[in-house]
């Protein structure tokens, strides 16, 4: 009893353990009583997504990256405006790991019945959390797997990217275009191919040189890549990165033209901006939230894989830069109309890969699922897909 | 021309590493190894960027970036020299601290635009066909970093100050007996190293990319430490090693652009593989040219 030990005594250890267990137990029961209350207070069986006091958004990066996350953030602001009764919970820099599960659970604890995991890699964490909370609706951006309460949404961004390629093909003096990308996922290959198809539809000798940086946002690599492409004769650069500022500014400094992606960054390139492809998440997010809040998620267009198109206004072209001539703008408009009424499709056969093999036969129009699992580069792309 | 592109890329991309490795060289010559250079570089990148945003003056930014790098290395030197902590462990801790601190404070700077350094072609020299593009079409910090090398060599090997620094790393007892405090010399050396690393980070953010993104140095600080060993603690060789690293990064891009079917995942490894290979090749000579006090660190003594 009066031992003067330097180590912990058995009693102290047990006491500490008991305290920890009590605290953990309290917080868990607190959480489950919250859930218990909400499900017992609504009289009828409530549709999933309803009865919440908040909407949660998780982003993989920061909201001011002039790119992917900024676009999603704008969508969250629209939801905030349209639903003054709902608290909007946001978390930036959420990694694509189990950490995301913790963040989403926390938002659900705070009353969210609608969650927007906005990064591709948030899908698995979202599916896990969704399985534990069947009364919460998840709208995941870009995923290819859905579940009872997880719907995925995306836009057919390759349509405006194709149009941007048309503009780039017309504006390029060297006929050499550049594309800076991160990793060879289908979305990326699809964009590069759409861009190239567009450019070659107005200049059959145009080429797109692709550079992989291995990262979604590494300014050093991006600057290296942009400089290197320009040294090699490229005069129009586009990119598929989360943050776009470094590439656009580097291109502008060196006199190359820019085609934007994700967000309108024309202020960064007043001379060289041609046009950009952007997401119109605000309207879509508001509609999705409304569908969930009204209890109509099940069986709606968002229950499953929703792909908004150019015609739906979910993907758009930005305004043209000041140095783009009228005739180029008119040509792009004309092509856009043809896309909308179906006379032109960016990947209507015959489409050949880099080796010259026919991938889509003459007259064949690939489905959206086929496009979203693209694994080759079309003719005219210079670069190898890392295996 | 492919060679011109690679060499130009080597300088563009290798300068930030070179500044950090020159700084680490001073520190190691005095007997202290600082693995926290990555933290100093990031602090310099953020500090320099932030001050350039606030003042519009990239030179002030450079000075501040250097000071931020210095402050980070001050923590390292205090822990190692005055508290007797293990140099390797402390350095790594400082590195992670630097990454975390800059990620946190840098959040509001991600979308800021700056009036940074732009390439300044030197009037007549930059028109020389091959060398002109490679050597004389860079930003001011790159030019300064090239000038630093002969200056550092001269100071280290031809001045009394250099002897003092090297004595602190080789025979600290003798230095002490001659009336100079080796700890003080080491403090100054580590701080100087941190300052240079900070300037290296600033070059990356204010001169090269004009951007700030968390963790943007992506390991350059750690590579800088490895390069010092590759260089056998000589400034000129450290410069060569850094440009070799930069060239490997540029090579990776060139290979992709030529359309050669080498996997890009393999190419991403090349700069680091090259550094590793260089270290192994130099391994045999290394032990004899290492500052003696540094040798103590590597034989698991507590250093200091």
C-alpha cells in the first residue's frame, strides 16, 4: 500500500481504463440516442434523406484551388443559399482514406441526412458509412459503384472538352497541343481523347502531347511539365489537375495559350485564355438536395449513376478569351449545336487507337459506360499509358 | 534539342535543391547533420510567398523566406546542440513539424497571385546558341545560387572562417583549445544552412512556380541532404549532384514527350534512383572525407 514504485500501480491502471471506457460509452450512447430520437419522432416510415438538419460536404483539397474542389465548393454555397433551414457542414482536405469515414460519421452525428463526398477516392469510405446509416443519402461525385443509399453523379465533361479541343485546334499555330495530367484513370484518358478528337476534327495533323506528373497538385512538377512542353513546341496547354493555377500562369508567362478545366481561371491568363470546360454543380446540387429533402430519392434519376450532359447544362463551356477570333467562336458554337442535336458525337466511329487499330467501328456510338472505362489513347496522342 | 531541354530543365528544377544542399553542406562541415531541411525549405517557400503577397516585393520575400528557414533550423540546433538530442531523430521531427506548420498557415495563400521573379535573360550571353538557353535565361535567384558556389568554396577552403567551420566538424577539441567555442560555430553553421534552405524554398514558390501548395517541395530537402554525402562535402560536387537530380526530373518529362514507351511510374522513380546510385558509387571514398564529428553522429553517439 505504501509502495513507492516508479511504475503504475495496478489500481491506477484499472481506474484509468474505467474512465476511458465510461467516456467512450457515454459518447456512443449519446450518438445512438440522437439517431433513436430522430427515427421515433417522425410518425410514418421516413424516406431516406429526410428529417435532417444539415447537409455535409467533404472535399479532398482546399476550396480555392481554381479547380476541382473550388467547383464543388461553389455547389455547396448554392445549397446553402437555397436551403436556409439546413446547416451546411463542410470539411476540406479530407484524405481518401478511412479518415473520410470519421469525418462523414461526425457530420451525421451533427444531424446531416445528406452527404456529398466530392472526391473520386471518397467512394469506398462513403459506401462503408452508408451501410451503417441506411437513412442517410450519399451523393458521390464520379463514382462507378452505387448502393441503396449511395448515388453517384457526374457530368459528360468530355463534351465541352471536345469543343475546347476544336477551339484549340483552330488557335494553335504549331499544331502541337499539350495536356498535363496526373494518373491514368479512365476519366483522364477520356478527356485527353475528347480534346484530341476535337482538335483533329479541324486540323487532322494536330497532336496532343500528354505528360503524367503522378500527382493531382504538385506545383514543381507542373511547372516542369509546362516548361518542358513549351520548350518542345507546344503552344496550347490544357490540364486535368486539381489545382490549375501554376500551369496556367506558367503558360501565360511564356506566351502559350491555355484551355481551362474545372473552373474559369481566365483571370490568370488574360492574353492566352482560349476557353474552358467547367462544371455547373450549383443547379445540380440544389436539385439533388431538394429531391432528398422531399423524400423522393428512391427511384429518382439520382438513385444510381446520374450523368448530367451538355444539354442538361451540368457541364458547360466558359466564355472565350479576348484574343479568340469571331470565326473560331462561331465554329465552336456551331459544333456545340451539332453535339446537342446529335449529328456529331466526339467518339462516333471510326475511332483508332495510337497503334492504328480500330476501337470503335464506323458508325458506332459508344455508351457512357464504355466511355467511362476507356483504357486507350486515340490516334494523335503522343504519350504512353503507364501500366 | 533534347539535350538543351534536359540541361535547361536541370537548372530550373535543380536550383531549389542546390541551395538547400549548399546550406546542408555548411552545417555538416561544422559537424551537424540536419534532416529537417525539408521543413526549412517549406517554411521558406511559404514565408517567402506570403511576404511577397503582402509587400509585392519578391526580394523582401526572399529575405523573409530565408529567415523562416533559419527559424526552423534554430529549433533543430537548439535541441541538438544545447539539449543534446539525437541529430537524426530531431531532424526528422523538425521535418514533419515544418510540413505540418506550413500546411496549416499556408491555407489562405493557395489561390494568391504574386509578382514573383521572372526569367531575366542576360543581354548578350543568352543569345549564344546552346549555352545561352541553358545558363543565361533564368530567374535572379538561380543566378545568385550559381554564384554562391565559388563563393562558398572560397570561404570554406581559403579563409580563416572556413578553417574555423571545418575545425568544428573535424577537431572540435583543438578549436576549443584555441579559444573559439565550437558550439557557437555549429549554431551559426546550422542557421546559415537553414537560411539557404529557406531561400531554396522561396525560389521554388516565388520564382519558379509563383504558387504555394502544401508540401510543395515534395522531398527536395531530404534529397539535398543525400546529395551532400554524394558530393563528399564539396560545394562544386553538390552543385553537380543537384543539377543531376534536376536533369533526371527533366529527363522524365522529355521521355514522355518523345512518346518512348517507358512506364511513367518507373520514370517518377528515376531522380531518386539516380541519387541512390550516386550515393552507392561514392560510398567507398566517403568515409575518409566525412567530417570527423559527423562520423560520431553515424556511429550512434549522442553528438555535440
